[in-house]
C-alpha cells in the first residue's frame, strides 16, 4: 500500500460524521456482495472504513466482504463491511463506494500502523 500524505502524515479529512481519520492511499480492493463482485483502487482508508472507485455500483446498506492488498500484495486485510455511501459515475469518474468496516478478521495490525505511522 502506498500512503499519500504530507510529511506529517496528515489525514485528508476531519468530517464530523467519521469516528476515525482517513488517509489517501493507493491499494487494490476486492468487494463481494450478493449483487456483485468488484475490483477497484481505494481512494482513502482508515480504521473505520474506506472509499473506492469501481466500474460497478453497490447500493446503500449492502453487506460486503472486503479484501485489501497492502505493500504490493505482501500484506492483506480481510473483513466485512456495510456500504454507507454510493456515488454514481459522472463526468469521467467511476462509481464510488464508501464502506464502513464492521469486522476485520485479518490484517488489522497493518491498518492500525497506518493510523500510527511513527509508533
């Protein structure tokens, strides 16, 4: 995973609705739901969730299985989530999916290091 941030590792947003900071990243994600299996690149990621762009939209409220490849595929995060935001494609952008992480059963330590890079 490549984290894209300032030298101070500044989060990209302080949205009051979020409980956790989000960081701009570039890592591959695979999302499985009852309606689709999609692949995309994460645009941002944090302890509480992620946002990614995909070719296929997934509707709000759907429960999903998540796999995120870190560090060129050497580390993997696996978990479950729920779609909390669904943005339709417009003006050359792909669909967007915001996912709240509800369970992480593999790779939680790598995600925690993202939030504490100097720890």
